[in-house]
């Protein structure tokens, strides 16, 4: 990161119903910003990293293959452990940060 970033200013420029991009890297990890509206991400797992979610706005639901659900709201955080099959569902417009290993090899799963 060469200069400071105002996350909410960046969010205000996003008009897509699905945006997920790396904002910066720190050591061997990265910070991603996701802005989604009524969007379901495919089933997947990360084999080399835990995935930490921090919700800035809205309702992000994390669903696991065993049917377990975790609903996150503004200022809430949750860590999905490495290897756990999951998907995220944006209920309305949702803005979240995600911390994970840089260059993670996401494995998509057909359920």
C-alpha cells in the first residue's frame, strides 16, 4: 500500500452487485474488500489458510456444508478454519473485509 485508503470512500465508487478485490498485502496475508448485494458465493474451501470476515455494513451469512449457519452483522467478525467447506450469502447490500493468506488457492466444490 503506497498511500492511505479510506474504505468507505472506495465503497462509494462500487456499483457492481458483486465486488471482491485485494486492497493490500501485509507480510504473507492480504486484506480483501467485498461489496455484495443479494449474492451467493459458490461452495468452496481454502486449504492453506483460515479466513477471517469482518462485516462493516449489512448481513453476511456464512453457510457450511453440514447446514450450520452463522449470521454476521455490522461490527461482527468470524473466522472460518482452513479446509472447512462454506459459502457466503449477502442478505441485501453487504460490505465486509476478509483476511487470508495472499495468493490462496481456493478450491470450488460441487454440492
